[in-house]
C-alpha cells in the first residue's frame, strides 16, 4: 500500500532502518524525559548518529536532501514514541531550512555541513513578550551599529533554549514602517548578551527545553543576516511556516497514532472476569476507537495532499498548509480525549501512555500560529483578503 505522504521505496527503507533505530531509543527514554522534564538527549543523539539531523539538508552539504513528505513521515514515527524528541527535531529541521534558503548568511555551507554531521542543533526564536503569539510581528528592532547592527529582545519561548547551537531569530528592520518589515538573523551559541530565563515546566512536551530568552545589546553582523532587512516576513511565511506546519502536523498525527494503538491494545487486553468478556465487546468503546482512527486518517490524508502540493506548488498550496496544521492539531485534541475516555481509569492512573500523549497534544494548540490564528487565516484566504489586515 502506498504511503499516505507519498514516500517512495528509499524513504520507506529509511523509516524501517535508521528512523526505527532512533525511534526505539527515544521510546526507551520517553517516560523518564516526561517525568523529569529533561531534554531528550538520548533520542536526539540517536537521530544524529543515524544521520537524521541532516534529513532535509542538501546532499552537497552532506545531508540526505529529503523533502517535506519524508520529513513528515520521520516526525510522525518519532512522535509515536516521544513527542518531546519530535518537537526538538521539528524546530531543528525547520530552522535549518531557513539557513538553507538564505542568500545572505556568511557561512551557509559550513553551517549546513555541521547540521548534517550531527554537530549543530538549531531552533527558532520568533515569538516575543510584546507581541506574544503574533510571531510575524516582532517588537524588537535592529539598530545600525558600525558595519552591522545590535538588538535587544525578550523572546517568549525558545525550544532547545539551553541546548541549541544557534537560534534563527527575528527583529524589525532599521527604520521599519511596520513590524512586517523585519529581518531574520542567526544568533550563535555563546554570543554575548544572550540570557536564558529559566527551565521549562510545561503541561506537555516537557522535555523540549522551551524557555524565555533575552537578548541584551546583542551584536548582529551583516554575515549573520538570514534575509535582507525588510524581507524577514517573506522568510517566515514562505520558508519557516510551511516546514513548521508540516512538522507539527505530523507530530500531532504521531500522537493520534499512539493514542489509537494504546486504546486498541487496552480494549483487547482488559475485561470483565465475572462475565468472561473484554472491553472490546462493548459497542460504545468500539465506536470511540473507530472515531479515533477515522479522525486520524482523515487528517493524515490532508497532510499527504499538502506535502504533494509543496513538491509542485500552486496557488492552493499556502491554503493547504494552513488547513493541514489546523486539522492536525484539532485531530490530536479530539483523538487523545476519546482515548482517555475509552480507557477510563487505566488512562487516568497513568498505567497507559495515553495520559502523556493527551498532555503533549495540548501543547500544539497554543503554539503560534495557534488554531485560532489558523482559522482566521484560512477564512481570510477563502474570501480573498490578505492574511494580515
């Protein structure tokens, strides 16, 4: 049967080999990562050892040159095991795509080669305290200073904050007339003026090391710019948003699949000794499981259509990207909720992994662009309005 994301035989072999090996490591440590709220070092190291940090890095730089469809397949598999590992990986690949698309950053080739070799972990640092989930509207600004720039910012949440070797960040361009006239730039580990506010204590995705980060008088050289001043929104919307949407959608689908598998397993194993029946014999519980599976596969199909469209873009592609992310995040909420209800006390008492995936699914709802934003964007697109008005 053809893969729902259009993955070819070589991609299937990657999923069955290197990805499966990294997934097994992530799965073995998932409960500990969640329970202690610690970074998934083992899973990320396994991904690096299998050459998967460079999954979507061009082959000329030592990567595998994969497209959005294989990215979706890899993230989905990881998320069935450990969503924190999957989230860190999504941010790395997405930020790496912005580096790859840059025509201004000075050491693009060297950065990509380090990523492909598993020696450079990158991430995004967009959302700010002053503009909250409106990631496209930074309130910080680049100020011309000598041959380069300086900036100060309060970034709200940065995944892999303490672990990343670089941040792909944003600020208004000098003399910008609006926040949309921005620039993207690279912040390197060890840069003077970078301060991580504290550890992450989230409800879900507890291992993704997400924390507020402040920049105070940070020097940004012209060689650190990932876009030309004033062109940052283009990078956000044309590169970052599509890859982030694919990654987080497939992560949501991994959580859905994990919930379906755990629920099906429980219904088949648990039962009523006095009656000699299983939970699976109850039509109400079978119906809930059916709803979970149908909702999951419908959303996966939409993402499959989306990644196919990204490979051969049309005017419809941006709308599909927005729709796919909204559908996947809503599916994850619905499917994990149904799983918790179907499995009852076994789920709420944490005897099953459902409680963890239930919490992890909630994190996607509030990550910018939120579902509310996505619905507004889709509605505006459908009636012919610009996304930002």
